[in-house]
C-alpha cells in the first residue's frame, strides 16, 4: 500500500474510534515517508484520544517541524499541554 492508502485506511479507523489500529496504519505511512506531516498529525490525534499526551505532543511537534503552518497541530499541542 502507498502512504496515502495507509492514511485513508487510518481515517476510516479513526472515525470508528479504532485509534490503535489507526496508529498502526499511520506508522506504516511514516515508515514509507518520514517527512509526511499529515501522517504525524493523524497519529498525534490518535494518541491524543487514547490519552497518551506525551506521544501526541511528540507527533504534533514533528508535524510542525515539517509543516510550520499546520494550524490543527497548534490546537493539538494546546490540548496536550492542558492535560
């Protein structure tokens, strides 16, 4: 599968609240392209909803390192710092 296909599958899993499975797909997408900000963001949100705020924060920070204007990750970071 391509990185885009892994992300599409992860989106479907995320909508069903199957966050661990979504993380697996997004990790595979990242293994294919370690600069794929979208996958880091999605994985960050998956970790966030699993209440693993440290891992979520790592992925949000990586997303912003790759794409400094990725606004959704500023929101995610703020939520992580809150908890």
